[in-house]
């Protein structure tokens, strides 16, 4: 690897996973609040908030997996996202909910977990070797 190397000490790994967990909690909260946004064009309804939230989960987990150099930090972020979405599915003290039981709410309740499983289970690609450059 020529870029950022994965942390090698247990303390550095724990810090990376902890930071990924916090980022996942923050993103899960923000995306849960925004997943209900939609664009109406006449009778056509485009749930752009849901699409943006799911694409954001994918981008966050892939990015963390690539930057951190493995699955462990991506698992931390996924636990943060999925745990936050699960927590915000429950009704509050007054009975209000952020994730309703309709189609969009159900998709948002399930999609982050499916995306997380796909990103974490995706096999590691072999490193590509560059041919040695020839000096003239």
C-alpha cells in the first residue's frame, strides 16, 4: 500500500473502530431524519431522501473499508448505523416515531443492514502489480 496504512497496534485499531462507530451513529441519525424527503412532480413522487441515505451508507462503509484497510472499522461504522436506525425505529415518550411503518420506512429500516452485509462480506481484491518502469 502506498497510501494510509492500517493501524498496527491494538490501541490504534480500537481507536479507529471507536471513531468509525461514532461516525456511523452520527450518519445513522442524520440519514434517519432525512430519509423522508421527497420530490413531487405532479402525481410522481421521487423519494430522493431515501435514495441519498442508502447511497450515503454505501459510500461511508466502502470509504471506511478502503481507508482503514480492512473490515473491522467498517463493522464498527455498520454497528453504529444499524444500531441507530434500530433505536430510532422505536416510538418516543410521546408516541412519535421517526421511521414509520410504511414502505419507505420499512425500506430504510432494512436497507442499511443489507448494504452493511454486502460491503463487509465483499471479498478483498488482490493487489495489482505495476510493471517496473524502464529507465532510458
